[in-house]
C-alpha cells in the first residue's frame, strides 16, 4: 500500500493506493507542517510518495528520510517521456497530472485541464510524450486582479448567472470572468481536438465542479489526478 501526498501552495491532498486502486483520500485545507507530520504518523503504509511545490523545512525533510519517503523532483524517472525544453522549471504537480492522465488513457492523446489557482493545460501525445502546456490565471486570481488593478471595481466571488451580457457592474464582472474562462477552455479543447483526433480530455482541480457542466464537450473528471500521477511515478520506480 502506497500513501501518495500532494503538497500544494494552499492545501495538502493525500490518497492511499493498493496498486492503481484508490482506497481512501483526504485533504488538509491549508499547508501546515505539523498536520502533515501527524497525518504521516497516523497512516500505516508500506511506502510514502510525495510531490511538493513548496520548499520544505529541515524537520520535514528529516522525517521524510526517516520514513524512507519517495520524493519526486525534476530528475525522477517517469513512465512517460518528458519533451519539455526546460524540465527543471516544470512544476512537479504539472508533470504528475500528465502522468496520471496518461495512465487513464495509455494509447490516446490526452489534454489535462487543471482548474485551480491557475488554469493549467497539459498535453501528452498518443505515443506517451509530454509535449508541454499552458498556464493562465484561475477564477479567484481573475476576480482579485480586477479589484487590485482598478480603483472602483469590487472584489467578488463566483456566482452562477445567466449570460451572456451583464446588466449591472457586478454581473458584468462575474460574467466577464466566468464566461471568459469558459470560452477560453472550450476554445483550447476544440483546437486540440482538431489537431489531435481521438483526443481525451481529463479535468481536475478545485474549481472544476463550477465549470464541468458548462463545458460543451465530454470531460473525464478525476479530482485525484495529481495523486494518481504521484502513485504511478512511484510504481514506475520500483
């Protein structure tokens, strides 16, 4: 049994795997080293595999060494080929999501749509080569920037509205942000489907539920995609 842990900027996600099967999963809603230590101590696993996008302190690194944690970095061998021109700058969470998606569709071209703090698009060709992707501002980032970079626009939260035109400033902001993201994602999916017939699209990320029913294409949703990728990379290295 392998415990996969995804340490992000704002939260920590984990899942226990038996082979490729998810047994259970959970989340620590903020990055808290003490809660992470307690979580690792609580779970009795045969192995631990971790991906982190934040710098970890000596105490945590010492604990990882004590537990024999398998920690993924840009030098870790992967079950797919990395075609990125600057692999040392590629976010570990991005390559993990790509590996996770390719494990679901090993023979088809795959586009990952990760809707979180940022929107991250990752493309893996049918032959298993990670070709790269795009990064764009996410939902909360767009709302915050309209408030921060103007003198009068309020900071709003997402809210479902009927579009396409806002009839007040708050409606104009919400529809501008939300539909702007929706149109962007639909255009990206459509473009990639034209270029790569048979493309599979895998959606993940905390804001996926807000958009998944609005996207006019079939998306395979997997909110544990990064964790699935961490587990696959661990399995590949055993």
